């Protein structure tokens, strides 16, 4: 049984560019959440998708948007990248009991 | 504001020692609490999930407790090994069955051979 997978592993972008990160949830999971983890900090909640709709959102600007597909996979899009967007982006999937399982993350570097 | 705090930020122990990692949360109306392990530059590995109705959970050498009244959770690691070296994060869920997690900053554990 495959766990949560994310792509790409690493990404380097320049300020002002746009980026798309991808996540496939653990088999049988229907809810996908995205988190941002800056160096030395705990992960911060960005948003959560369920039934192809954004159900909850953390304190992140509208430059951060997402999508969930019918197969429950998800994308995170970030527009107009800033230096401060450099971080590890983590995807987590869960089912009704809310034990969350995380993927390996995508390391985004903005130059 | 709902916050999670982990103290100490770093801990170094000799191999074989039993140890306790601490996690405190500001709001006692917690739905569940989850402990994770994170190796450098990697994702999070779920260790234990404690529901609000439970007092503790055990998995192998790990035991996690939850005391809602005092706003505290502890992760007990028995007979520590160098392979236990990692950052340990606790996360509180206040949002119910589909809630998001509020994380502490973690405790970086180093187990010396």
C-alpha cells in the first residue's frame, strides 16, 4: 500500500514566478491538507480539501490556491513567489478519524 | 489563540536512557493529539494518535499520555537508541473529525552511542 506521495522533491524558482506542487493521498483517504514548514519551525496549515472543495483555510494569502481531483489527488499553486515562500511543503491525507499521514514533502527554494 | 509549545527545543541523552518529551497546549477542548517524528529534510512519520477520550497510547518503546485538564501531553521513549535521533513534533487538533493540526516547534533529540 503506497503512502502519501509528493512531486517534485525539490524545486528552485525565482521571485515572481508561479509554482505547482502535487500530492497523491494514501489509498482510501479522501481528505488532503497542505502545510508549509519553514526551517526550524513546526508546519503551518495552509488549507484542506475534501470532495474537491476547499473546506478550511489557514492564515495564508490568496496567492496560495489549490485543487482536488476526483481521484482525491491534489495540487498546491503559489503565484507571485516571494523569498519568504522558501520552505518545505508537506501534504497530508486522512480519513474520518483524522489521523494524518504525511508525504516526504517538496523543498521549494525561491531565489 | 490556540497554541502548542514544546520544551526543551533540544535534548541530548546517552544511549539506553529513558526519556520524556513534553508538549503543552493552551485550549483544553482538544479533539485529538498526534505525535510525529521528522528526520532532517524529510516528511513527518506518525508515531501515536491519542483521542480526547483516551489517557494514553503505546507503540513498542513509545508511550504517549494526554491530560486535557492540565493542557499537557508527554511522549515517553524507553531504552533510547541512536536511531531515535530526530525531531519530535506534537500537534493538536481542535476541529473534530476533519480538523487541521496545530504544531509545536518540536524537540530535537540526539541519542549518543
